[in-house]
């Protein structure tokens, strides 16, 4: 038990994700896309945008490497929750900046959906952290079409 706690504190999360066993991601991706299409049913334009970001992410990972299953999942989840507030990303929303609120809501919903679809727990943690912190460089590049 202590070894696992020490391991998770000392070894970077990215390296831990690289060591994870792969699973049938193609089958999972189809289930995830169907689930998110339901989630985005009233926001079709946002779903189309998400699919564009996912395609950009696949190109980046194919060219530069990385865990396709994790990074593509982050891309699918990045627009999952958007507070209903019109303003720029620095605007204040209930005491927090709009972007911070969006990231927190997005990570919470992502965890629920990934648990529901039985995504591996260690990969779920990585996806949720990337969404919470808004620090996935590959996602920013895919989002802004810097492929």
C-alpha cells in the first residue's frame, strides 16, 4: 500500500499512463461518441466542433505519438459542460472565472460519463486532471487547429 502511494507521488502521471495496458479503444470510442451525441442533442454545432477537435487530435497523436485512447478521450470531453453565461473567458461566473467554472463542470461530467461507460479508472483520473487543470497542450493545439 505504501509503495503504491509513493509510486503515485514520485512518478509523473504521464509516465504512469504510458505504462497502462491498452484496451479495445475503437469499441469504446463508438460508445463514447453515441453517448456524447445524446449529451449534445440540443447543441449540434458544439458536437460538430468536438468531432473536429477529435479528428485534429488523432492527426497530432498519429504524427507525434502519445496515448491515443487518453488524448482522444480528452478531446471528446473538452466541451462537455459550458455554463450558460455570455462573456469572455476572463468574465466572473459565481465567484470564479468563466473558464475555471467550465473546466470544473467539464471534469465532473466527464468522470460520471467515463465511469458509466466503464473506462479504465487510472485513465479516467488522467483525463479528469487534464480537463480540470486545462493544461493539455495537445488539446489546445487540436482545438485551435494547429495540426
